[in-house]
């Protein structure tokens, strides 16, 4: 059966080739917090009654019309916006919210951006757990490491929230009215990222928690579907069409002036 990215054998119940990514990744489309996703030949985490795979790469939940988390627990939230976080959680988040490993990457602008994104994506504190996601922290850390303006990405009460990062919906509103950032088209967003300039992609959700990420340098991508350094329910490098909810308005892209 041809799923686009690769072929599936219904007789064997497995993909005929390992999963792959146009952007080099140790384990493409895997969530390191869920060992089941490390099997590059398994389809939809061996749970076809719940998930579907529309392109040969990514599992989705048709009932939710969005990518489903590969873990169970409370509803997915951005850090600091829900009382379900304990004081200990908040203290740990505050300690890890600052860009530590990504603080001083070396090399040209593109290498610096890639290293900053890798550090934020691989930061253990940013991995999904207990129903919580940390896209806002990862974006804040990447922006800080690149020296980008942080005011539109910050909340006004970091001690109470346990993180300096605003939530994704707040970031969306702040960026839209900020004089420190400008909106760019998707194709321009990829071009800026390919030159090593940080671009923030944000999708507010009026009925829940939004999503925010940064555009990943990808010299092979010249289209209007930017490559995303994704930290959320799924953690990895993925096209924007998979990183964001297709049933919400398309994400907006912002880069510093």
C-alpha cells in the first residue's frame, strides 16, 4: 500500500522501509519520551484503532483532527498557565527555562540557530510529560540564545508562573502588535531561517492552548511549508503542515526587525 513517503504491508503489519526525514534526525518523527515511537517500522504506534497515518510519516487521531500525543494524562498545556503544576514543577521549570546548553553555540548564523534549536528540543525539561507540553519554553530559550527580542515572548509574572515564557496564545497576541518583530510569508520565513535568522511560527487557539515553534534551517526547502523545530506533543523536526493543527487558521510567522 502506497502512503506517499513509503510503502506499507498489510500482510506483515509493518512498513517495508524505515521512517525517514528530509532533515537529518537521529530517529525521524520519534518522541523520545515514548519508546514505542523509536521503532521506525511500526505503524501508528501499533494502535490502528485509534490512530491513522496519512502520509507515511506521522500518526494522527481522526476523531480529534489533530496529531494525538503519544502519552496519557492531563490535557496538554503550556508551562505556567495551569494550576496542575506543583510548586516543585514550577521551581524546576524556572531553573531550566533559561537557555543553558544553547547559550553560546559556535559557528555561522545558520549553525548557531541549528545548535540553539537542538539544545531546546533535546532539553529534558522541554519533553512532554503528564499531559503538559513546553513549546513556549523551547521557543523562548531559542530566541534568547539567538539574542532576539524577548519582551513579546515573556509573561508579566515569571515567579508565579515558574517560567519567564508567555503562553503560546499570549505570544501570538504580543507578536502581532510588536514593533520589534515583523510578519513574513511562509516562504520568506524559510528563507530567513536558511540564512540563520530566527523566525517564530505561532498558531493561537481560541478554544484552548495554542502552539509556537521556530523555523528550522533547511536548504532543500524552497516552498511555502516551512520546516519546523517542533517541541510539543511531538518533539522533532517536521513540516509546518504536521507541526500545526490544520483545522485552525494557518500559523503566522514573525522575525525580528
